C-alpha cells in the first residue's frame, strides 16, 4: 500500500521539487535572498533558482567548508543566504564552519539539508542523512524544521526566510502526500495536531506524519482513536502541545526517519519524562546504517512503516491500560 | 565613495601606537593568566598599518556602517591584539581589555561575532577567514557597496584545506577587493612550521592558485602600508601579502620560542623585563 493511501491522502511530487519551487517563490519575492549550492543544484532543485536568477545563485563547487563560510560572509552584508546541499555533506564536511560561522555567530542564514533520511534509496548509506537532526541538535540556537507535506514545505521555506536567525530545513528525495490545504498555517515552534484522538498520540515528523495517519486509520477500525501530531519544528520544541497530548491521551508513539539515538523521539521523551511521564514507544532507525535499495523496500526492512507505528501503538495502548 | 577623515600619523607616532598595543596585549594576557601573547605580538605592525596608517576605512563610533572596509582576524588566537586595536580605534573602551577571558565578559578568548563592536567574524578554528571574506565581497557586489576586505591568516593556518578551497574560489570570483595578509612568523604551536608540516614553496602555491603575491618585512609599518597600497591597484585577481615576521616580536625571551604560543607572562620578574623591553623599543 502506498504511503498515505490508507489515510485517504492525495499523492504529490517529490519534496525536493516542492522545495525548489518554494525557494524560487521566495527569491522572486525577496531581493535579499541569495542561493548557494555545493554542485548539487539539480538534486536539491535549487537549479530552478539558478535558471531564473543566475546573478543571485552561486555554485561554490564541491567544497562545503568554503560554501558555508561564503554564505556566512554574505549574511554579513545584510543578504539572506540559503546554503544548500545534501545534509550528509554539509554536516560531515562543514560542521565546524556551521558551528562557528553560523551558529556561534547567530547569523541570519538558512541551510537546506536535503536527502534526509533513508528514502533517497539506491545511492546508499554514504548519501543518506540518518543522523542529520542529531548533528544539527548540537547547535543550540539553530531552528530545525522537518516539513511533512507539500503545503508545509512551502510554508516552511517562507517562514524560515522571514525568521531572523539561523534555520536548518530538512528536505527529502521522496514524494510525500498532501496532508494540508495550500493555505495552511505554519508557525515555527508550533506543532500541528493533524488528527484528533484521545486513546494515544502518534508524534511524527517528515514522511512519518503520513505513516502515522495511515496507522491511525488502521487503529480506528479497532476502535482505537489515535491523535497524530506533526512536530515539524524539532527546535524550539512545542512542549505545551506534547505535554497536553500526554495528559489527554496517556500514551505516546514517536515516529521518525532518523536514528533513534539523538533524534526527535529521544527529545520528546526528555520532555515527557520531565513533565508528564506516560508509556512511550519509538519508531525509528536502530543503531545501523542502511544499504542501497528501493525506498519502500528499505522502509519495510528497517521498520519505518505505518504497520510498525500501528504495532507500537497497540503496544503502548496496552501498556497504558495495564498501568491503570 | 564616502571619504573618511582619519588622523595621519608620522612614523614615530605609528611606532608609539605599536608599542602601546604590545603593552595592552601584555597587560591583558597577564591579567587573564593566559592568551596568545606571541601570536599577537607578531602581527602588531600589520594591524597598525591597517587601522592607523590609512588602509582601512572604518568608523569606530559606527561599527555597522555598511560601506566599511572589513577586517577579518582569521587567526583568531590573536584576539588580544584585535581587541587592543579595536579599543584604540574607538570601537569600545580600553577598560574592556582588562576583562579578557573573564566569565560574563564580552571579551572572549577568541573573537565571537556580535560580542564586541568591530569584530567581523567568529574565529578560532583555523582556515575560515578568506571564505568569509569572499562572502562579504560577493555580498557587496549584489548590494552594490564599495568596500575592501582584509583577512589576516597565520602560517600554520595554511595547512588547513579550507584555505586552499577559498584560495581557489577567490581567484574564480576575481575578488580584487580582497587582500589576504599572511603573518609568516615561521612557528606553530608544536614547533617550527618547516619541521612540523612544511609550507614551502609558499609564494608559488598562492601564485599557482591565481593570486597576486607580494612579500614584506612584517615589522616595518611604512613598508607594509606602501605594499598594501600597491596591492589595492591590482585588478581581476585577489592579492596576498606575505609578511615575514618574528613570533613574539618585541620581547627577547619570547621571540622565536614556540613554547610561548598559548601562554601569558605570569612571572613578575619576566613581566618587568617584558615591559621594559617594550617601552624602550
């Protein structure tokens, strides 16, 4: 079954294409926005900007350290740089530069980390961003955005550009179905309750929001009403919405296309443990790299499907009942 | 281009400024109990030329002036010198220098953008300054601002791969308003550069990356200024001034002794001796 099918969502085009289109819109609207590329513009889709605004597009070449610092320097002249590449290359080649020139400097710079997660598929583990959010988590002042559908990607690119300060945005190679209407409201740091329910809560980000909605649809057939929260902002974390969900539903499953170690789930658990301890389960990547393969095949193999969320949901729901 | 009226100093006055800067660095690092004294001393004349002999256009009372020339201290461990210069240039009170490396003080051990006016970049992990400078140049082209960018790098810093990434990019973008100055004091933390990780042939390396090069005695202020002015006229390519310096310049027992790299003078007798040598220079 296709992602989002069970939840009745409409299929769309790959998120990277949505990102490219959204960035182009932002560049058209705001003359201060410039785009820097690490020679991957046809993969990240920043080439859409380059085709229309060559004078505001810079391919710095295969040199991420240089790329990040040149972007930082441009921010020093009042421009708003979008620094773009695969998350794995930016974070692993230029962590030091992101740390000093962007984070410690608290610059108004935007970073696109594309090809997050394992769903880029066939290119294999060297290109996959399975640890990207944990690594960005090491920058205390950087906003972290993980959009879950076309409309929220568009809104996130705009919100990131308008926000004054450093922002990291995760993009993916795969298509994510439409969850929200085009005019959806997107506020940095404000999670969206995508589906209401009071038996348990599924908290997801990126494609796992849709997987969570699919799982919720399956659970409904057995009379279990799952709430689904789209935690599109990992930092600053919407503590109120998470705690409220724990209070009202008493059980939580987190779902992410990322290592469990240092990802969204572990950060939600930190909040839950402190404010409202309830049973939790985690869907994510165990301590392993992922090999080349079809995205669907890999998601199945590494237990990142709606089915996996569903079974964890049943487990946590039972745990909640046993507690009583 | 806005004309900035700056006082012009005689050679004698410039030497006095350099002497004052060395005293401020000595005092600040000794008070802090640590700090890169010798790396600061080797660059004193270079910064004296840049800030006080008519090279940089800046307004100490308007640090965010958008047409200002940029100075980026890529060798961030020379922070004590940078702070002493910025104080003297009117960016902030000289009293701040005595809070170097203190908790709660904005005068951090290495420069942090936004902490002190006049600091253009967060540095301390080496190799990043020229890349940042290129960003300012490209940003200036888009925002149609006319300014120049000066970046001070160290010799050991040239071992960092990013230096050569940025060298390639500066030539590619023909950043003729970017001038790098290399403080070639021949020592790094663990010993002589030539012994630890040799750089030579250094001039040829920069030339082969498409840069215009010049060499100068890095302790002769007037020569530095004269050469920098000639580099300002080079078109279509970035320039680098390789300044031959003495690490620890100004205090005999610190000079060329690499074990002083990250140390301050703490012994009262040594402090007196250092003070005497600087004041008599």
